[in-house]
């Protein structure tokens, strides 16, 4: 298996953080958070590996969304 670049490791790390936070949500809505995370990553999977600007932008956007959705006040996502 080839070594991952720094950006690839950051993307995988963000994905794992999203799934961990989804696990902290109420059981009834946990799957909604997981499905949302999967859909967002799949939606942006077509971004070229060499488009560093877009990847860095999406990482920042994802971090902000993760901070917002990890708030205990947010119980469900659609």
C-alpha cells in the first residue's frame, strides 16, 4: 500500500472524527449523522488529488461543520 500524503491523512482524520462524534449522539439519530458524513465525503470525492486549494477549503469547511454539529444542543440532522 502506498504512503498517504499529508492532506490525505488530514481528510481521513476528519472523517474518523465525524464518525466518532456521530457515535456520541442519541441512539435514535446517530445513523442520520453517520449518513450525512458519508454523503458529504462522497459528494466531494470527485475533487482532484492535485487540487490543493479545494481540498484545504473543504477541510476547513468540514472542521467548522464538525464543531457546530458536535455541540450537545444539536440532537438531529437532516
